[in-house]
C-alpha cells in the first residue's frame, strides 16, 4: 500500500510519533463486509480526513475507533495502549455527530458542562471551563440559550465545545458540516481547522465532500467499498491518485484507453505519448489519465514533446475558465476535456470547430494498467 | 511521492486487490468487546424485566395450557382387593374386572373431575359394616390415584387391612393424566361449543357496526368544517373511562322489563298501543323487549369499543395527502368517485386495523355479555361460569385456549397491518385542509351530535338510576344507592382499593414499562436478548383478560410455587394489571424513544458518563409527555378492568369494577350503576388533571420543545 505518506511537522522537520495505529481491521455486518483489512497510522496532532462515497465505510471506521461499534477483528492502538476491546467509556476521545446530538432540554452551558461533571471538579471550575470553551467557539454570551434557539452553525460549535471540553486526546468528527448551508460551511471549515491547530488535538473527520477534505486535512484517507484506496496529503492525492477510483473521485479527470507502445511510451489512437511508468510490456492495455487543467494549448506548432493537433468540438463557458471538448481523428474514439483560461481563449481567438495544438505534459500524465472503464 | 507514481501495480481491474492480501495474513482473531459497568447494568435490568414478563405472563400461560390437558380418571385396573370371610384371604380381586362384572363401571367411562370419589364398598354389593369380614386393598402401581381413608391418602403398593367397619370409609381417588379428553368433552357438549359461534357472531356484527359508525364520525372530525369538533370528540372518547359493564346496566334500564323507553312511550301514547306494537315486533326469541341477549351485547359492545376504533380511524384519515385530492379535483372526478378512489383506499389500513382491534376487544370482553347477555353464552363468560360457578378449572382452561385462538389471529393481523400504516405515515404528505360546505357540515354535525348524545345518554341513564330511590315505583331523589357498605361487592372499601390499585399500577407500571422500553431501544449489543424482550412485550396484547386472570390462579395459587404468597394480595392485582396493559404502554414508550436522537447515548458515553445520567437528565425530561400518557392509560384501565382481576381479588382487595359486577349479579342494579359512575368521575378527574399537567409541562418546556 502507499507508504509515501510521511507528514513532516512544519516547524521541526521531524515526524511526530504515531498516535493511533489501526492494524488489519475488519468489520462485518452479518455476511456483509463493511470494512476489510484496514491499516492506518495517524500521527500526533494530525488532521486526517476519511473521504469516500456514501456507504464506503467511513462512519463504520470512525465508530470502531470510538468503540461505539466494535470491529469484528483487528487491532486499534491509541497512544501506545491497545484499545481494541474497550468500551467507549474507557477510551479517550471526543465526538461530534452530523446531527450534533445536543441535549434539547439542557442549555448550551449545561450541554458543554455535561462531560465535566462527576470528575471531581468543583462547580466554579466547571463554570470557568465552560466560559472558556464558549469563548473559544465564539458563543460567549449564548450559554443560557437552548439548542433549539441557535442557528445550525452555532449548534455545531456547541457540539464541538462539548466534545473538546474534557480535553480528549482524539477528536472525531462525523460529517460535522454536512447539515449546514454552503456559506456557513465554508466559514466553519476555517474555524474548525484553526481551532484544531491551536489545541493541537489529533483529529479525524469523516466527509464525502472532497473540497472539505482537500482544504482541511493534513492527510486524506480515500476509501471505497470498505477498503483504503490511498492515503496521502491533499496534494499527493490530487496530483498522483493511486487508483482510477481516486483519480475519478477527486477532481475531474480525462480517462483515455491506450496501449503501451514501448519503454515510457503509450499510444492513444495514432498518437504516441511519452510518460513515466515501469514494468509494463508493450501492447498492454492501459488507461491514460490527465486532468483538464493540465492540458496546455500551444501557440506554436511544435510536433514534439507530447504535442498534437485537435479540434475544438465544443466550448463551454464556466465562469472563470472555458472547458473545451477536444477530438481528433488520430485520437480514435477518445475525447479530451481541457480547461482553457479566459485570457488564452481571447488572445488566441479560440472558437468551436477550430483546430489547435495541445500538449500533455509528461509529468502530468498518469498511467493505470487495464482498459478504461471511466470516461 | 514516488511510490504513488503511476506504476502498473497501482491498478488492477476486477476485485479489490485486498482479497489476496487477506489470505496471506494470519487469520485474525474475532474481537470480544469488553463490557463496562453500564453494559452489565443494562443487561441485568433487562433480564430482570424480561424475567418479570416471563413470571407474570409466560409461566402462567403455560400453567393454564397444561391445566387444560389435565384429565382425572379412576385407574381401577391398578386397584386390588382381598377378602377374608373367616377362611383366610381369598384370591386378589381386580377392581376394574369386578366393577364391570357388577355393571357399576364401564372400561371407557372412568373419566371424572379432580374431586371425583368412589366408595370401595360399591364393589361389594353384599357389604355390611357389621359383618366380621376383613378386607385388604392395595395399588398395583405406585403413584396412581390410590385410595383415601379418614383424610389420609395412600399411593404406595402395600396391602392394607381393614375391618368392615373401617372399610366403608375407604374411597378411591382418581388419577391425573395428560390428554385431550377435556377438549373432546368440550367439543361434544353443544352447550359449550355453541359459545364459539355466539362469540364470533357478536364480535363480527359489533365490529361492522362500530367501524362504520366510527368511520363516519372520524370523517366528520377530519373532513368537515363543522363547529365544536373538540366537544364531540371528547364525548366520543368517554366510554374509555367506564367499565364495559356500565353500558349493559344502562340498557337494562332503558329496555329491560321496567323499561324507561316503554314508560316514556306509554306516557305518550297509552299503554295499550305500546303493548300492541311490542307484540307485533316480537319474533318469539329476541323481541324488542328482549334486551338480554345478542342485541344487548352488541349495543353495549359498540358503545365501549367506539372510541378505540375512532382514534385509529382519525389517525388514518388525518394522514391523507392533500395533493391526491387536488389531483382528483383537477381531473374533475365527482365527489363520490373521490371518496371511493382516494379517501377509502387511503384509510384502508386504518379501517382494517380498527376492525381487528374492535373484534379483539369484543370477543375477549366479559363485562357486556355478563350484564346483558342473559342466556346467550359467549366464551369469556363461559370461562367465568366454569371457574366461579362450577369450579371446573380444567374446563375453564379449555375455554381459555379456545378463546386465545381468535384473539391471537386478530392480534397478528393487526400487527401486520400496523407495520404498513407506519410506512404510510412516514411518507411526506401535505395535510388535507377541509373547506366549509354548509349542507355537508350541518349533516355531519347532526350525525356526530346524535352519536354523542347516545353516548352521554347512556351515562346519564346510569347516573339517573343511581340517584332515584326505586325505579320505576319511587322516583324521589335519594343517595341510598351509594350506601355500598350494606351491599355485596366490598362496599366503599372496594372503591378505595381500586384507586390504590390504579395508582400503584400507574406508578410501578410506567416505571417498569418505560425503563424496559429504554433498555430495548437504547441498549448496546445483546441483540438476541433485545429481540426476545421485544417479543415478550408484545405478547400481553394477544392475551384476553379472562385468560390472564385464570392463568394467574393456576400459577400463583399452586402451593408449590414460591411466589404463592402474593396470591390474594394487592400485589397480584397490580402485577396482573400492569401485565394486561403492558403492550400499548410499551409501544407508546418505544414511539417516544424512537423520536430521540440515537446518538445521545453515544455522546454521553464518549463523555464517560454513566447511562443512568443521560436517562435521568435527558431521556426522562424529553419523554415526559409520553410518560404521562402511559400513566394515565394505566390508571384508567386499572380502574375499569374487570376481566383479569375478577379471579384474583380477595375479601381484603375487592375492587370497584368488580363490585359493579357483583352488585349487578346480586340484583342491586342501581348501586352497581352508582359505583360505575364513581369510576367514571374518578377517571374523568384524573384525565382532567393529566391534561392540565401536560399543558403546564408543555408551557414550561416550550423554550426547548420546538415540535
Ligand atoms: N448496523 C449496520 N448493519 C448492517 N449494515 C450496516 C450497518 N451500519 C452500516 N452498514 C453498512 O455498512 C456500509 C458502510 O456504512 P457507513 O455508515 O460506514 O458508510 P459511510 O461511508 O459513513 O456512508 P455515508 O457517507 O452515507 O455516511 C454501508 O453499506 C451500510 O449499509
Ligand atoms: Mg456516514
């Protein structure tokens, strides 16, 4: 599996210790395998996102870590302690659910204080801590309100404050933002990330929103059908998706069927492209992938370095750029989509039906063994 | 970075690559989650409540079932006599052979009851207690019925010797075996099995009438714009507050031998013409004056089942989707077609469910047929007659089993239908808003008015009867009928007992039921245990009260039962009543709990708080309206129930509802009506308090209740 997932701590340059280690974890619901052989390490202070389509097992994995739905087999270790079989009460985490699960009959203050009680803390201490937390999440004067009297975003913050009140070593967030409207969501993304940095608490967030994962996470765990497809930083996952699934799930990607033409060369239709790959014998069917924004429109007509001629069969204005559908007899059945900046469209005077030259930069082309099933 | 380069290994088509890796790894051990104190506590509580249901329901039912297969017969083949007339002991004489020789018994006719006795001297026609003859007797098989002498029973196989003077005191005892004999007797005795047909007839007719009446009533409440809907609905729900004996009593007054109706008609038209009309209508068996019988039972049954049907049908009608109506109107469908194609299909599950609920109520009801059934036997009353009248417990058990069958069928069908209804409810529908239509609204108001008047009229008749000295001869006002202490039934004490019993039932029952429902809904793991509990909790609804009460006799009155000490106490009444009304309470609690976020418990656990804290601080406050609903439901039913407790009260724990029955039985009909009305006023008062309490609670908690 991918191992190039080291995360350098920004200030010291050394890798922080592993805080959470998951080994060979399996979760079955009857005959259905919801999680299969999950291996994962989360480093101390890290913000990790579980990203994947609905039903891929993100929540299941999170709940296994929390001990709410204990795994069928496999091991979980937190801060050096084997917690695999422990009930939630004997683990060390705070959790925020999509529904927030705020206690409706308790005020905001009492909701946050809930976990602080029965801990040999004095009343005054508890109150002080709650005030501190309310301040921290920007709800300083809202302590006496009931959850129903708050907006969705405010409720979300209360849930967050309640989860971190006891200073847990691990913070678990299950789609914390998905119930909010887009604007609030964008704002809260920032706040949660800032708060997490400030507290330095190791955090795992479940989301099916790639933008959320890309902007917030230190590392992203991409999941599909109960297995991990790739683990990596947002840039790695975006730039170098390990599988066709990841490439397709995150961002937009052109998939074109091709064959290996020789060492470091693939052929699409009549066109031969050079690119980086190893260990495939000639004529092996492959899938060639490139992101639309990586396709470059060449102004000069060079016929070298992955440049070839195409026709613009459609040009669609998408606000900040144009998306062009490119076709060519030499490409065979294949179609390419390219994102072209407004400036370039204007300066080159591009329009539908026009022939242009494009370059597919060698280091942006990704090759996957097997014929394309996407497109 | 480089490892994620697009190498060939990065993607293989087909199944995920993990499969092959899994085979290489060592087989993973299955995790056994460790349980914490909370998990153990919850399991312990759940097992405790499940044990309660087993002891209070499953075991008694089992005891009843095995009782119904108990047969008593004389095992004469295992008895031997020897006679010494002075010349030494003669050869052993087999009692069966001797009996057949003498023609006093037949081999295939040795069945008797538990109390059956046979004199040993019957086998010796020339017996004289003065003769110097000596007799010997023995059992050839141990532990058969044996014989009894001066109160001592012998079941061993020793020979015992008696002088002729003592021999006349030897009686043979029947031996108990298991078999279907009781059922054979039941189904070959027309006087017994004709009750099955009677019960079914009554139940089906009552069901059709009640559901039709309730449907129109519910239609008026949900689809018209008539005024005073709240008032009419309240009036229609009144029968819930009274024992099912009461409508019977009112009918006796209205149509019985000293009929109020006849008196009024006679006053209006003269005695002769009334007598003539009555004669003309009389068909010989059930004329209009013959209110004792099926007609009376049906009217009384319709009265007391009406609110149950009404509530179900109102629910079904109010989930109608307005969009369907708009579509139908846009298609210019005529009104009657809209009714047939939209209204009725939409309410069909409600109608079916109401029908089965009513059917079940009627077939298991004891109050109405007891008071007004006359000679028309039905199953529930048969149980009472067999047990209380004839002390034939085995036959009582057989009738109970017979009664269980239709009740179980009705219950099962109702559950299946309700499941579908829930699915309908959750669909997103736009509620239908009726528009005023003068003629239709007036018509509906007329109808609901008449029905309401009839219901309130029944109560008014009872109250009227209770307050006059002696109908129809002395119509002066009097409180004599409230002098319960001089009558059968336990006097005012029974009223006090009833209130105490209802309060205990409400408090204990609500606690047990709600906590049990909480454990089922919110417990962690232990899925098999929770499913089993859920099943146990649904069972009481299928068990008729008479059957439950009789089962309790068999189970708790058994001296070998360590729980025998609660027999005849208040405790057994409370346990029986809580169990009898467990299911509806449980479902109410489950519905309320389901509306709570499933994640509250998880949050609380993640904050390392015990489950008792979330239960006390959040669950109970949020569910308080449902908790109040359960307690008032239990209170009202504990006040009115007769069927189960009629077998279980003792002289110290007589109950008001049973007093109504006993006073009516003894001919004190007016005091019975008076006591019935006391139950009504008590229940009405508690309902009022409940409404006030709920309103106050809602007002106080409005800040956080947004629903
Ligand atoms: N209690 C359960 N019993 C049976 N199957 C379950 C249970 N919980 C989850 N599953 C199944 O396991 C799979 C993974 O579920 P999970 O909730 O982890 O998905 P998810 O990735 O969180 O999806 P979403 O984005 O929709 O929340 C799904 O196919 C789901 O149907
Ligand atoms: Mg999920």
